């Protein structure tokens, strides 16, 4: 609690939107900002303390089922679905009826063979027993290095694996969503078509292209292939980690990935949860979009470093 001199008036703790969020009493945040807070905790135990129907969006990138063990921990592909489902049950419970659950999963290869594991699809089938499967997305990282080296650069019998699957699931069939919030800029050819007009006709495919096709709607509807390079090398987070001699999280995803789904599936003032927060890219994206957020990460070391993503809005607790 803030202290004050004898006879002086006590200083008031600044009330921020973050202080009005669901906050289990047994967990003390590591830091908070204007819109959210971060907790170093086991996310399964933390979510069990949250009330029902309180979260608008869960967007997360859990540890992948990689064959090579990582320092942040990862689970074998054979047991991945069984490991993840208890988290999924809690996510389902805390989501609002209009809420969504977005999970980013990278693929893996079968040990010693040039064949792929299907663990992401096994997990999807399990998730679809509880959730509605809204749509699949694919995150293409054009900057991805050729891997696995044995099959791609040595034997040359496979191509670079540069796409992650991203499952969008929901609690009901009609979750909150509006693709007008994520429109892409029109291409030059589309701008010319809108300006010069288009002759309405029936295409060979059977599509009836009407005069409405040339109406300016502010942008084009995005595809479910998200092309986002993971090439950040000198952003604020990495720069401050280096200045303070802190090791950054080794498996960061660019803020543009959670940003897309935050814009698409929530409105300002909604609450976003990342239950495998890592370097808290989700919290940074939510803060920038005036969404409330809660970040839960098991490693206090990684979560402490994630505070570098926030400037004047940061409050250490």
C-alpha cells in the first residue's frame, strides 16, 4: 500500500480499467498496465479461479509438439491432445457465449522420417467435440528458414515448412465477429475497377458479378491465409532485453498475429486472455487496440521480461 507522511492526506491509487478486471485474490500480478495485467502462474489453476462467461477472446500459442525439446517446455505429439484438453475445458467455461478461442499451432515431423505428424488435427477433432469450429486459418511466415534441414537442405526431398495452423473455435455458432474491422487495402487493379466501372456479367464459374462489385467498401475482405513475417529484430522488447542483459523468449510470435484476431473478434473494452503468454505479444496487441487483457505465463523470467513491451502504461506491483 502507498505510504504517506504523518498529517498528510493518503495518496490515492490511480484507478485504471485493468483494476476492474476479474482478478483471483490468490494470484498477485507481476505487473499491470492501463488495460491489463500479467500473472506468473500455472494457467490451468489460474483459469479455474475465473468466473464463468467472463472472457471475450482467448488467443494463444501454446508450446508446440516439437521433437527437439525446448527450454520453455513442450509435450510429445502422441500425448499432446490429452495434455491440452483440460486447458480447453476451462477456456470453454470462461468464454462468453459470444466469445472465441484462437489457437496457433506449428507442425512437427515424425522422428527420423520425412513424414508429418497430424497432432494439430487430432487436437482439432477433440476440440470440435466441445467447441464450434468457426474457421481454419494459416499463418505463413515468409521469413521462415528451411527446415527440417535433413529433408529440405541435405536430401532435398521436402520443401520449407513455413505455415502454422490457426484454429478459430467458438462457444456458439454465432460468435462476435466483423471482418470490416480487418479489411485489406485495395490493390491498384481493384482501385481502377472501382473508378472505371465493371460490366456486370455471369462468369464461366457460375458467379454472377453484379454492379455492386464496383462499390467502394473501404477495402477487400481478407483471406484466411495470414502472410506475416516473423522478422522483428530490433523492436522495443528485444532492444530493452539486450540493454538489461535479459534473455528474451526464444519462441515469440509477431504482434500482428494476435492483433488480427483481436480486431476481428472483439470490440474496444472487451477482455482478451492469453493463457500461454510467453513474451506477451497478445497483451501488447490488446493494449494498442484498447482491449482489456490478462496474460498468464508459467515462467516468471519470461513474463518479467515481457514488461519491456509497455512504456509509460506499465505499473510494477
